[in-house]
């Protein structure tokens, strides 16, 4: 299996247990269930498994902390399988989502869709980043404070980088990269991020992550 197939398997397992996401669920408990799911999918211990498992946070390692009603829970589930890296993020609300959360999530999904439609060989990475930032600023000015994406393969982050510090990068056929628009603010408790792995083809991109974008488990 490839790294992204393992990542898809993990996301699929996460979808199977997403009804576990409710007020009071401990971050470490969900992490343990997800970790068990990816080990079973891979048939071995992965070299790397995710990085963001905190609820009501922009990300980080799981804590001994219960989820609170109406928080957002970002799960970043990248897997390293036999030396190859994948990456994928989804976000869920704990309880009933607010109108602000629904709007922000839909804007992130729409932005991801637009970026994938425009991406192709020769497109400047900084142009895609700037477009995503502009779209997410509609929700919260400056609320997308991270990159739009990055290459994946033999490292979890490798060229091309879609951020202002890499202004001369251009997409090339064969690039395997992530797109991950997001936005964060106190009113969103704490923010949304949706991330897919894609491969750049001769005339566009192919999406390698096939998991629903549902906000509510």
C-alpha cells in the first residue's frame, strides 16, 4: 500500500468512529482509538502518525482534556508508511455547530475546491496562497495564519511550499502536495481546516484523499 492509501484508511476509520465525538470525550481516548485504527490498516506500526489531535485548538498533541460543547476538533492524520509520507485534515464540531462555524467550514471547502480547479503545471504557488488567504479573510481577516500547503513524499514537508516565504515556486507535473485552507478565531472555538493530498497532472490535479468534508459527526 502507498502512504496515502494508509492515510485514507485512517480517515475512513476515523469516519467510522466519528459518532464518538461528543462533549466529555477525552482527547487521549480518541487518539488511542485512531492510533489503533491506523495500526490495523497498515498492518504494522507507522513511522509517524499525525500531529494535531487537540479540541478547541489550532492543533497539537492530545491532552488529558475532555471535549467541550460547540468546540471544533481538528484532526490532522498524516501517516508515514515505509518511508513515504501522507497528510490529511478534517474538522468536526462537538455538538451542534454555530452559524459562524458552518459558514467558515463551507468557505474552507469552497476555497479548497477552487484552488484544486485552478492548480496545474506552471501555476505560481504564491498566487494560489494569496487567493486562499483572500477567500478566508472574508471570514476572519488574518485568520489563515499558516501556509496553504506543501509537498509530501520522503519528508512530511518538502518543496513546493505554498507560502509567502517561497515566492518563486511553481507547480510541476508529478508534484504530490497538500492543499489545506483554514481560518481561526475565538468565535469559531477555535477554527477550521480541511486538507487533501493531490498530485499535479499534465492538465490539472488529481485528488488522492477521498473522505467527506462533513462538519457534524
